[in-house]
C-alpha cells in the first residue's frame, strides 16, 4: 500500500477495467524464455490492486484470458492456465489481508474442474469482504456475455414468465456478468493497441477509454494515477449537454 499521501483527484472512478496487454512482447524485448513475459505480467498486478484500494476504487476488473485466447498455441494456453491457478493461490492471503472480494467472470465450462473448484472456493471465502472487489476475467468475451444474458431471458419467455416485448436494455443489463456492480468508468488498455477486444462491451458503454504504449509488465501505479487524474478532469455527459451537466453539478 502507498505510504505517502496521494494527490487529490477531482472525480474518482468507482470501477476500473484493464486489458493487460503486452506480456509476450515484453518477454521478447527482454530476451526472456517463452512464457516469462506472462510471469512478469502476473507480478505487475499486485501494486495496481494496492493502489486502487488506497485510492478508494470499488471495483477493479482485469482481463486475464479471453474467449479468443483459446486459439493460441497449446503450450501457451497451458502456461496461462497454470499461471491463473498460481495467481489465485497467491492472491488469497492478500485478499484476506486487505479484505478484498475476489470474483471471476467468463465461460467456466471451458476450464478444467480443478481450476473451476479453486475459483469457486476463492469466491466463497472472500464473499464477505467489502473494501474492494477484484474481478478476474477468464475465458471471457463480451459477445458471449451478452449472448448468455439473452439466453437467460429467452428461457423465461419459453416458460411463459416473460413476454418478448418485455425484453429491453434494462433486463439485459440485469443478466450480464457483474450486473450487481457499478458499470465501468475507466477502461484501460496497455501494450499500444487501440481496441477493446471484446472486453466488457455492455458494462463499458459509457466508460472513458485510455490507451498506453506501456507494456503491461511495465505498467505502474504512477501511470495509473496520471490516468485517474485525467479521468477526474473529463466531463462525462451520458448523452446530455455540457450545460445540463454543469447545472446538475
């Protein structure tokens, strides 16, 4: 946790989401063994979590493994699954220490039973913590998320509990992942790419977007702090005019 007083931020984001991109390129740039960039990336998460906690951020969601990542070479997929397992083991003492709730989103049917059990156990053991929520997206895709929400509603229609005309954005929003948490305020992508790659499409509808060339293992709380300061200075209108926002504030 940061020891020095943190400079004030005009408007604090409740929910920050990060696409942790650039691990492979970091490994190649530093002539590391295959997969070592992902290990460095795993280590970069802890200071970011602590900084968000110190700032009072309520939710931090990180993209660890996408539904599209299953198409990567099998050796890399196997490594990432092992790293995810070790990450959960390593994070549990930190979750207990800082009273952080740990959650997972994504298509768990694609994961092996041991990893699924580990995820469920971690969620159950931290469910009562309320200082912050750390969400790890594993085997997750935004299109899958919206589709599974629509499937839930379709089943209600089939049972006669819901009419097709009843389905609207509010109901879909109540059935996507993280429906019980605030929508994403800040969406950050490291690694120099300018796309959101099917991440939290519904939840990020009005998120402020931030892109950096910094590779994820090099991403620091200082850079995150600079982004949060910029976020505090942005005017978020949600479809309204500047005059309306200013009058309401």
